[in-house]
């Protein structure tokens, strides 16, 4: 099969990601093999590619070299074969989910990170969902605990996670203010935000307005400023905000939030996304009911994955970056 291959860690995608012909993956117990129609790029793609911050290597991605074929994870496609112990999936099923090395024509996927593809999405649209929408869902529902009528501020509302977070918070009945750059304002309004703040013109935490929930997906604002924009019992969920630190990678702010939270009336925290089939099914329900839909910034062919990763890092994409892997009619 054709796949993107990564032999070593590195921060420059053009230097470490290459197109090659490799053997199709074998199937393990409780896995299926998916013929990948599309994949997508998220911020985690760069981290897995670079092996930064360093703890990511010890978390199962390989030390000292990458463990997996390539840094792709989100995918959609058609089941090609099923392994021993698999139930509920058959060859020919259209699915979406998360599998290691998804920038390839075939990938082995555990069934606990896979679900039936939403019936109203194309393969390209479905591939945009898994990692980013799972993160957004768990930020809004589980950690932000957003309720009907609450005021929610989403910093970084135009990116992959942010565009889903705006829609999911609206689906949960919140009044949403999205923070983004000037060029993305129309996209964020289109995703359903009630209000938009252009961070190049105004500080979303600098006014008198107070929010019940703040989801900080982008930027590195000080905890003190974020807390001033919360109600006395508000909830802050730090989803992103990074630096180039090789050991903490910007997570020092998240750690300080967790340490401070028990001593203040506000709830301050962060989380690691749980990759699971149950939440993929929840997302499928939200999508099929028309309450959320992926926002796609740009689509690249498989051979241009390095360019796609470069665009993620430097291009300030509005929504998701998708990789088209296979099309019907191709052998």
C-alpha cells in the first residue's frame, strides 16, 4: 500500500514525512482493518511527528524513534477485514474513528475507538470529526459542564477543536462568545456563535463581562486574567495554549490551574481526551440531527501531508485540514 512514513522525530514535516510503498498492516485480535478514504490533521499530529514535548514519547508513541508508521490518527473509510473477537463490525461497513498511522491506504484500528460513520457526511467530512470533536465534546460536556442559558467564552473558536466547541456548546443551550482573528470572524459566526470578539482588536478577558465557562483552546493568557473573566463559581477548561518548551510544552499553566483550583471558588482545570467509541456515537447523533457539522478549511492529497502539517502550524486554518486518501473507482 501507499503510506506516509516517518522514521525519526523532527519539527520540520518536509524533513521527516515521506511517501512510500509498504506492506498492508496485519490484523490483531479485536481490531479491524480499514481501507482509509480520508484522514485529518490536528495539533496532536505535529506533536506526534516532533515527539515534543518529550513526555509524549514515553506515553506510547516511541522512544527514541516513532513507534507508529506516521503521525495520522483521525480517519474514515470502509472496513476491509475483521480480526478474531470482533463483533458489531463487518467488511464493507463505513466507519470513522481513531487509529495509529492513518495517513495510509489501510490501517488497523481497535474497535473501541471506532463507530459507524454519520449517514449525512462524506468520507472527507467524517474524517474531520474524531480527535477534534471528541476533545470539544468532552471539554463542553464533561469538564465545562455547560448548561442551558449559561454564558460561554471560547478562546480559539475558529480552529478544528474550536469550531466544534462552538457548535456543541450551542447544542447544549449556551450563549456562546467566540474569540478569533479578523479573517475568521465570519466562519465563527457561521458555526453558530452569538457573539464574536476579534482578539487583534480587543482583549476578551479585559472587560467587565463575566462568563460561566471559559474554554481556552488557543493562546497563553495568564490564569489571573482568565479568572477575572469568570463568574465567582465559573469553570475554566484549558484545552490548548502552547509554547516551544521541550519538556512541558506550555503545560505549566495547566498544572498551575490544577494546583490552584482546590483553594478558590472557581473550578480550574484541564484534561486529556478520552478516545472512545461511545462518544463517537454521541457525535454521530449530534451530526445526524443537524446540530453540529465539520468545518473544513482545506483538503490535501495523501502525498501532500507535509504541506498540510505546515499549513496547520503556519496558516491559522479555519476549521479542519483533511487528507484525501482513497476515492471510489481506484484499485
